[in-house]
C-alpha cells in the first residue's frame, strides 16, 4: 500500500523541473540527430546522382578510401567539393540568420534582408565589372563588402545603443541602396560580363571545386566555434537590455560581438557561393518550430540551413535536364512565399515586426 501511494505521490517542484529539463534535452538531441541524418542523406544523394549514377555502396567505399579510379574521380574531384560547399554554405547562412533574428527579436532580421548580403553583392559586382577582379580576389572583396555593410548599418542605427527594429529598418534601406548600385553597374556593363555577374548574384555553386572550398573551410573552422562561444550571452540579451544589464551582461559589447559573428558568417558564405537568398531567413524559424521553447536553437538552425542548401542544389542540378540552375533560384522559390506569409500573418495580428 505504501509503495502504491509513493508511486502516485505528486512530484515536487524540483523534480518536475528536472524532468522537464530531461525531456527538453532529449528532444533537442533527437531533433539535432535527425537533422544530421538528413544532412548525411543529402550528401549521399548528391554524390550518387548525376550523368553517371553511382550505387550508394560504391560512393561510401570511395569516401572510405576504396573504389576504382573512375569512381574516385567522379566522387572525389567532381561531386564531393560541390556537395560539401553546399552544406557548409547552408550551415553558415543558417547560423547567421539565427543569430540575427534571435538577437534583434525580429523574424525579418536576416542578413539577406537587412543589407549584409547586398553589401557583399555590391562589392563583388564593382570589383568584377569595373576592376576586373576574379577568383579568390572576388571572394575576398565580397567578404569585405559584407563586413563594411554590417559596420555601416550598425553605426547608422546607433543611438546610445542599438534598437533591433531601427537596425532592421536602416538595414532594409541600406540594402535597397546597394541593390540599386548593383543594378546600375549591370546596365553599364557588357552583356557577357553582366550575364556572368547575374549568375553569381543568383547564388550559384556551378563549377565549384576544392580551391573554392578550402577558404570557406578555414573561415568556418574559426567562425563556427567562435559564434557558439559568444552566443552564451544571447539568452540574457533576448530578455531586453535592462534585464540583461541587471544580470551582469555588457549589453553593447556582447551585442556587437554577436552581430560581428553573424555578419562574418554571412560574408564568408556569400563570398563562396554568392548571395544565396532566403536560407538565413528560413532556417531559424524552421528550427524553432521543431524545438518550441528552446530559444535561439542555433545548432538546429545551422543543420537546417545545411540540409536546405544541399537539397536545393540537388534540385538545381537535376530539375531541368541538361541545365544547371543557380541554387539561389531554388531557395528563393522556397523563401519568397514564406516571406509573404510572414508579412500577411504580422498584419493580421497587428504586429509590424
């Protein structure tokens, strides 16, 4: 009788909180593992499909050091660098968007909406069409443009601190101005040059190889751990400046560090593949819907972005026989309807952000 009564005894507050934390950790781990498996499946499909279809077993045997010479060439030289680049670009964009949206508490605050990607695009087009820069120099110019645009937006939004809504509005304005510069340069250039620039502006992984991948790997190896380390201050900042300061956070320093990491992530991703639209915008909301109540969900957002760009690149390569589309066209087909839905929903509930 006593054992039965003990089993039915209500939980204490501490026990209930511990059980809730265990459930949250279990759900978080399950979602991250599932997303990781989706990323690995996307990588496998990307390596198996193409003009020469390869069995899954042959692909993984090649990745593990086996396989014949022909399979090694197709997998290791032609397909693997592009597939890895797609996943890493998506990871950087997804994490960047999650940082911006969580920090500024605004679903519109992603680097491709508030002008960071536009800064990279304007710098790259200027360097390519006017100065004739190409290759790694073009990628470095795009990264510099993203960082300069981010710094300019931050300084323009500064009024004894940075308000999230003001930064978003200024970012949209700066982005529009930079886009007009790109349009002007495109209209003044030769047709062949403009066509090449347009492909890059759409966000393209076509023709990418190992030399395009290694700079992004190096940058990501620094920025990804740094962003996760700096994000430890994010929960306090999400409570508001006054509360964060009361909890001991150095609000402006911590906010600037997070914005710098998010801007750099978007910049290196844009430098590697062009301004792939809407990945940063969509990844974080998808991750938060998978993990309601888990705050910023940075790691799931990064994995979601990787899976999204990987899947979009598969569609871009094989949707139209004989034609490889820029991956940014496919991601825009996904992201544009979401943006319209978000704006319509905000209007219905009477919210501007």
